[in-house]
C-alpha cells in the first residue's frame, strides 16, 4: 500500500492568500494532488509578531529561513506601521479562497487574527475564545456557503477550552498538535472530545532550513530528507506548509521539488477529512493537550499526552 500524506496548507496572511494560494493551486493541479487549505479570515496583524524576536531561537530562524523574502516587507508592517487588512472582506482574497474550493480542495478555518490567537490563546477567557471562534465560523460560512468542519490552529496553539468551543461550533477534524498518532482530545472534565485530532508528523520546511545540516549550499538536501521521512515506517503523515513559505518565491521552488519527489515515489495524497474518515474513531486514544518545544521552532506548540 502506498504511503499516505496530508498536505495541510496554512494561509496566514493577506498576501499569502493573494499570491501563495494560486501558486500552490497550480502546483497541485499539475500533480493531481488534493489538499486541505486553512484560511485566516480576519485582520492580518503580522507586524505585531515582531515581539517574538526576543524569544530564544527566533533570530536564528529569521536569518536562515529568510521570512522577509517569503512574507514581504509590507506584510511584516501590517498592524504596526501599516493598517491591518481585514482578509475576509477583500474581494480578491475571497476569490482566491473560493478558487481553492472550486479546484476540489478541502477548506477549513485557520484563524480570525493569526497573531493574536497564537500569542494570547492560553491567557484568553472562555467567553473571548467563544466570540472569536463564532465570528470566524460566521465569516467562513459567508464566504463558502457552508459551515467549516475542519480547522488547524495558528502556530499549533490549542487548549482543552478552545477544542471544546470548536466542537460546539461543528468542527469534527483538527490538526492542532505536533508529533504522534491520531487521537481524540480530552475535554476539561476529562471526557474524550468527538473531534479527531491528526497531529503534524513532519518538521516544516522553515524549521529544517534553520538546522545546521541544511544551511547554505546544503538546503537542496531537504528534498531527500523529506522524501525519506514519508517513505519510512508505514503511518499516516501530516505535513504543514504555508502559502507564504512553500507557496512563496524564496522557498517555493524547493518545495516544488519535494512534491515531485513524493509523487515519483508513489505517495498518495489525502485531505485531512479523508484521512480522518479512514480511522476507527471510537477506538482512538484520548489525550490531554499540553505544550512542548520542538527543534527549529522558537515558540511552544501543542501536543497530546
């Protein structure tokens, strides 16, 4: 049986919606691949993420992965020196979102305000989480004409409270965590959620690009590295990519080589929903959400334990 891979496409920014989405749609069409796109639907406050520069490891990642080349200077000023565009109200951005759905890809929710959720969720009161999730779902329905059933949190930032609220709003499948096999998240009362969580199992390209072994002239070696990870012991793999990075001009060509290598190796591509549908939901383990650190990422990420 062919190895299976879910490409989880996170759309963080306004510019990533306009430029990265069509670039990736073209790539996926040429290879006959289906994926799941997760859209940010509210204000693009990317510039406010500048405070992360003080976190350990962030500067090294910036220098290695070159986000300025991936995101663009204008995007890196949104919400600070430039006003934050409200992505889901921009006709050109909405058109790109609908094109992804029309091309046969699964579409779900990434965030309202990507930076705010990533940086503040653990400190948010339940009422604020509920309001944020509700208005994100309402805007998604306005854009697509149906309710979202899949979601993927910004920066793999999720808690038991946020999962409960997503469940109340109709989410059935998520990819909020890093590492391990599929599970059902534990609610705050200790009971298992009805949601199926499919963790991201592979490092991201920008993480790997920050490792010493792939620095400079060694960056093309990431193609064989990612191919071999997917072709390893049989398991369902979920790989998080970003329209601003894998769909951008700086690292996009390298990611295109990754896709060609997977296709040549016979890898089967699934949407997140398709992958979850093939799992025995009732027998999946129930795990508590916690936060952990991983190589190449400056901020903690959610994981099941």
